[in-house]
C-alpha cells in the first residue's frame, strides 16, 4: 500500500511492500494536474499502480481551489428574506484594525434565489414550502450557467422536511449530482456558518470529483484495480467513491495527515503531548496534540468570510515556508511572505527562473543547506548570484552584510512561526514547556531548534522521515465519520433520554458507513462530545462525553471542568447551554511499525561525512555534517551540527545535544 501526499511544492510517497520493507519518493508537485505528480511519485519509487493493493491519498485540490477561487459556478436557493446571509456574515472586517479590505462571497447575489418557506427554531412549520417557486428558481439557475446547487433553509437543522422536499425537486431537474442540502452536511444552527459550509462544499464538489475521476482513470490505465482512500480534514479517510458528496471535508486534509502521523509517532515513542510544526515550501502548519489526541475544531476559517463548521484537525497556518519571498516593502521594512515562489519558478537556487530571495536561499547562504543535495534543481545557480540577490534586495538598503541579511530574513520568518505556535498553546491555556516540538516538513527541522528556544520548549523531536511525514500520515490514518446535531437549549431543559437517543442515532449512522469498508477496518471506536457554552455567550467549548448515558449533572460538571481548564474561572451560578451533540466513529486500520523507516548502519562513525561552515547567532562556526539515515539507536550528536537526509536537513545549533531513540526519532535537548 502507498500513502501519497500532494503539497504545494512537492508530492511525497511512502510505500510499504508486503514484506514490510519501505520505498520512498519525493517529486515536484504538478499544479496544473496533481494526478501527474502522483503517478510520477509512484514511478520514482520504482513501483507501478498495478502492484498496489491500496492507495491513501492526501490532496490540496479543494484547499487550493478555495484559496485561488478556481471554483465551480454555484447557485443557492434559500428562505425568503435571507439571500444576503452569506454576505452579511458576522459583521467582521478582513483586517480588524484597519478600514481596508474586500470580500467576495462564493455565491454572487444574482445567483442567490429565495423561495417562500419557514420553520421556527423548534422545527414547527410557519409557512409551507412553495414547490412551484423551487422548480422555477432551479431552472433559472441552470439557465444562468450554474454547475452546482445549494439548498439552504433557515431552520432546516431543526426540521429538514422542506429542505429535503426542495432537494427532491431539484435533483429531478439538475443534470448532475452536485446538489448540496445544508442540513445533510451540517445539521447545526447558525445559518451563516452552515450556509457558507454548504456553499464551499458545492463550489469544490465538481473540482474534487473531476480530479479524482481523472486520477482513477490514469491509475486504471496503468493496471490499478483496487481501493483509493482520500484524506479528510478530520484526520480520517473516506473511500473515493463517497468523498465528493461531502467535498468540503477534504479542505485542510494535507495538514491533517501530518498531525495524524505525529500522533502515531508519539504513541510509539511513549509521549503524549506535542506541538506539531510542519514547514513546507509555501506555508507552515501548527497544531497541538494533548494526551495523544490531536485537537479537533469545528470552528475553523480557511480564509476571511469562509468559516467551515465541520470537524477538522485544528491546524493554524501562516504564510512562511521555504519558498516565502523576503524583501522590503514600500516603507523600507523587511517582510517575509506571504508571497511564495512555490515550486515553479521556486527559490533562486532551483535554477527555474526565480529572481527574488527566499527562505530556502537564505538557508543556503548561511551554510545550513548543501547546494549539491537540493531537490527540484533544474540548472545549478552559482552561490554568487544568490548572494548578490540578498545584497541587492535587503543588505544594501538596510546596511547589512549578506549573512546578516539572510539571517534577518530567517529570524523574521521564525517570528511568524512562533506566533502560530503561541496561538495553539498559550492562547488556549497550554504551557509550551509541557510539550515537545514535533518538527517535520522539508524545512521544519532547519528552524525547529531556534523556535523552541524562543518559546521555551525544552525538547524538539524530529521523526525519522520528516520530509515525508504527511505521506506517512496517509498510511496510518483511520477511516472516520463525524456527525453533529443541534439542540441549542438549556441543559436543564433537555431530558437525558434525548441526549442518549441522539448520540445513539449518530453512532448507528457512523458505524454503517465505516463498517462498510470491512476489508480495511480492524476495530471501530466511538467517541461522543458536546459543544457547550454558558448562557449569553457566543463561542463554544467542546466537552468530551465518556459515555452516551450521562445525567445532566454529570454533563454540567464536565463542562465546568473543561471551562476552568481553559480560562481558570468558575461560574457555578450560570447554567450551561448544550448547543451541539457530536459523535466520531473511527474505523481503526492495521498499524504501521515506524522501525521500518530506519537505516541499517550500526555505528555513528559511519554517518560522519565531514564539516561545513555554519552561520549561527551572528558568527560562523565549524559544524559537523552527518548522514542521518546512518545514525544508529543511541547515537549522540552535539551542536553545532548539520544532519542531512534525502527528504530534509536538521540544524543543531551551538549548545544543543541530540540522541537517536529506538524508532529513529532525533530527540534534541534545547539550550535555553
């Protein structure tokens, strides 16, 4: 089986043979058709699709489509008087402290149509559905050139009868399967978030469906006749034949796969708490794992005005990657990102026509990277040309040497990344000193020690294959279904039997989907939770429910304990509101032994390959260079040192020490 992850710069593959051996590949992503990169990775690993019994695929197709607005033309039918909900939103601004910015809704106003119908918030019919109006508006949207359709009624979460009937009318007319009913995707109150989530789903459905169809066709022509699973943003997988119906769930699936790989690595390392740090070519993704379980949120936004209220691994992204461009803005201030050189043309050192200095180029200037070992280089670029770019764009205007200019660019990129780490830890009541920094991605291990030192994290863990961790995440990911229902009533007003019945129904629905894949599932695990708040509050806190049969007092106590852990305040005089009930059904797949990724060389002396000048802390140092794959268990390395491998480079700054553990992780003690 093979795990294949498509990133913004590289497509990574990790293939496990029947005998347990592993093959690896890393090839440039083909942005115009990601399927070409997938096939190239399989070929680069020395395999062919016909020999693979299972492919698990993480794709950025939907994420890129939303961010770049390369979407299907979508029409929307909604309750009379509410066509502008998607545009009004929550009266926020693109820039909280500025008066500038713009917002373009996914569905333009002329394609948002209204029909007469109305339910109240308890599901009682106030106005019957005008079925003739539904048919008329569906036909009008087809004439307007819409490819996908959303039906989104105000209180369909409480009573979906009208939305279902409108869906039946639409599906009898609509020429394809791209019809999204809001309540089926998200049976939750808050019409803005539910409507936006449904609109995102409709907009990316055709994009994902066409991509997967194209990929499966190309695999089939090369003999592949077995299963294809696709990563979801919740860290689970879904069969390709089902995934397009709920395409919005694949948004952020790439970052989620890395977090799942981190959780699997921690479990085999005897650790439970980590902050994951994935620095790739275009961006950096940060998440938190507490008690061995990745944090999951249903309140994420992929961009301004685009909240997606589906359970997803809670990943925070900043525009700082290896390809992030460094330069001066109009005020003469140094800036890094969010603009990126990507993989084409890429950094200057790729020799593909890039002209602006990037973080990768800065690492090369400072001796942190070996110019002879760079991936994706078309024509070798002289170091003098890269140094000249830093002098021209940064050094000369600011009165800095080339080394100082490159170091300044890296330090500023580190500031952006430490901000993301603080957002997932300190801002939520977690002390970073209680966690390890799990660094991966092609560029993460280059910067990890500096970030940990800045924040006070005592240990950095770099997995055996940091540049292929997302592909590993595809291999270890389980099948998963998340279900949600809104109650939105005071806890005192909800009979415990209603809570138990709702969770039982969710459990039954999730198990039916997951257990249909019996060939892949070894065990099914069911997890319940509730989204709660105190009366009068806006934001929600997710509370784990250890069992479906719980009394109201037990649920209230669990909520108050979770609230205190987050905010260090108790409010016993205020009763709780139970907003949503959630169930996650996880189909556990067979495990992957990470020792399969280890090298065979028994002595650390065999791994020492020389020395190289390394610029760190404002001065040049003589750093030992090691071939990391050849380091055995127990090998100890003192900084300054550079550890090279095919998929990443780790920089060990002066004063730090590292040891290789039993499954090949590099455990770095950071000097304060």
